[in-house]
C-alpha cells in the first residue's frame, strides 16, 4: 500500500495527526495553467456511493437536539483575558456533535472551500482531496449534514505559488463559510490568510509560522510545533536525556519548528542540543550517521520523511547507535518503512499522533472502532486505495462538521462566532481513542493550533506493534511550551 514519496514530502510528513505518511492516490487530472475551482456536491439526494453501492449504515443514533448540544457546551468558555493554562473540563462525545441519516437537500447548502496541491512535480497530494470529498459524502449521507443542511465543497487545485495565490483569490470571492488549507507548501511564498480576508481557514496541515499564528485559522492538529515540543519533553522527562541530537531532513518547515518548538524546550530544561542534516537526495546517509554516532547523544530525534527514514535506519546498527535512544516521528512508522527496515527499529521509540491498530494495548473497543471507521472511509473513497492522507481528509471534514454544528447553522455567516466556539475550551472529536482538539493556545501566540497531544511508544516487533507508553496520559507539546515560557 505504501511507497516512498518524493523528498519534499518531508515538508508535511511529521505534521499529521493520523498514522504514518503513505503513498498518494494517482492523480488522473492534468495540470492546468490557471486553477479552476469546482463545486462538488457530496451525494445525490438518494444516498449511496459513487459506485452504486449501498452507503454504510450509520453507527450513530439521532438523539441529539440543538438544546442538548447547547447544554453540553454551556459554561465551558474560557474568559478572553485568561492566559493561564486552560483546564479542559468538558468533552463533547462524537454522538452529541452530529445527527444521523441523510442531509435535507431541499435546504440551502453549507459551502466550504478546499485548496490542495496536486499535479505538482515537487509534491502532489490528490488522496487528501479524495479524503475531503469522501468525508463530505459521509457527512451528507450518514451524519445529518450541518443541522440538516447538506455540506458542499468547492475545490481549487494548485501546483505552484502562483496557482496557490490564484486559488486563494478565487475562493475569497465566493460565498463560503470556510476554507480547508489541505496540503499547501506554497503558503511560504505568499500571504494566504490576507488573501482570503475574513474567510476562516478550518483544518488542513499547518507548516509554517504564519500557519501557527494566523488569527483567522483553526487547525485541528498541532503540526510540527506540537510534535517537536512533545518529543523534546519525552526525551528529557521520560528518557532522562541530557544531550539531544536532531537528525533532520533538509527543508525550511523543519527549521521553523525547531526554532519555535525545540529550542525553547531545550533552554527550559538546560540540556544540550546539536543537529545533523541528512543531505537532500542522498541515497547514502552514512556520513551523517557517522556524525550521529560520534556525537554520543542520549536521545536522537529523527525529523525526516518516510523515504529518508528508510535510508538512515539501517545505519543505526552499523554505527553502534543505541536503538533505545532513537525517537522517530510517525512519518517513519509506515508499512513500507517497516517492511524494509522494521527489524532495525525494534527497541526504538515512535511518536503516535493518534491510535493505530498496532497499539493493541488500547483494547478491543478502540481497535474495533478504528476498523469500522476505516471500512466506512474506504466505502466512501470509491476506487481510490485507502491511505493515511485520505483518512486525514475525512477526519478534517468530520472536525469541520463538529465545529459548525456546535456553532449552529444560524451563526455560520459570522466568523467570530465560529472562532468563539472553537476557542470555548471544550474538547471535541475525541473518538476511537483519539485525543480530540480544543483551540486553547492563543496565550502562546499560536491561536490557530488546536491540539498538542502525542504518545511515544516502544516498537516491539518488525511490523511496528508497540508496548504501552510510559505514563497514562499523552504528552501535550503545547502545554509543555506554555510551561517552558512560564519558566
């Protein structure tokens, strides 16, 4: 199922809140010189998938009313001037955030946009779009739409900085409730948020500082910022590291996250930090791994793509590096990587952005829920092979739905109302053993980030199964950054 991506997938590989970076669906569309926004209605009024198969039965019961939802979230808002560590006293169960059955297509649709990078020789992610479209179909067929209104997605594909800017300009002129910033490495090249104006960005992959700090965005995962901070905390507090080495791919997104996440944590703990860069495009990283071995670090945090990981991992044993000092991101823990070098990963640590079927210690209820969700995603994704980017796209749409339903259809023309709901301190989306999200990190200067939680587990076999983590709770990297900032 999985195959290594081009080198620049490292821009995004460790920013996923799902399992490891996998191979993308083959894109059958040719690149166009001018991005074209297309409107995709998720389903016809007669529910069913694109292949004419029966839609999966919803596992949810339609027992939620608007009143119940208001009662569930009432009183959880954080004061606007409260910059203390927010305690999340309430979580809204998945069943209380959505309805069941088909949306009512006689009602006005709720229109959202999607900017996604495709047909780009540098990096192309059509399976993320497939996931978003599958998620919209699932919402409209099984989960009641948005307070009964069907969800509709307007897709604009881009393959260059100029195309990405044109997409943002186009979507800004349309009557959209929000835009999903799917996978878009070109936000480095222009002001996405200024171009979109008052249109909220809800979900996608945050890559750069502008994504973390945008007041008009809310990303349901913490991206590299949360991963790197949590990893540093784990290395010091759980592994007792006094000297940390970062083995990193060559890209600006990694450097930004090291500056914003790892450096403050290292300063707070008073530990030593050094780094080694994997040469771009190099099939033989032996010189870099020789540097790692010579450094004698207590913890080696590998911040690289799946392809780079597959190249460097065999040299851990070659140079006598202690496997138990190695900490990989979930990007390094895909099926393809384990099939190639899994034996050399046993005894090392890996970051989990959420539950996987390889974490059997989570229990049958969680594992069964993951299996059911995967089957539903595959049903709505049509003929496209299941991938982690598809799962990410579906999950993003479900999180958008939870936020918009909680805000209330009558308030969706008010961006401030959407942001107020996102920031109310209520944790949403914690299903199937997932961590959920709540946008409570504005006091750190990161209002757009809504999740900091990660687990770190020991790999116990060649296919990536894990032992239970140290401690019961996930590591909240952004909470750790807050503690570091407070001294």
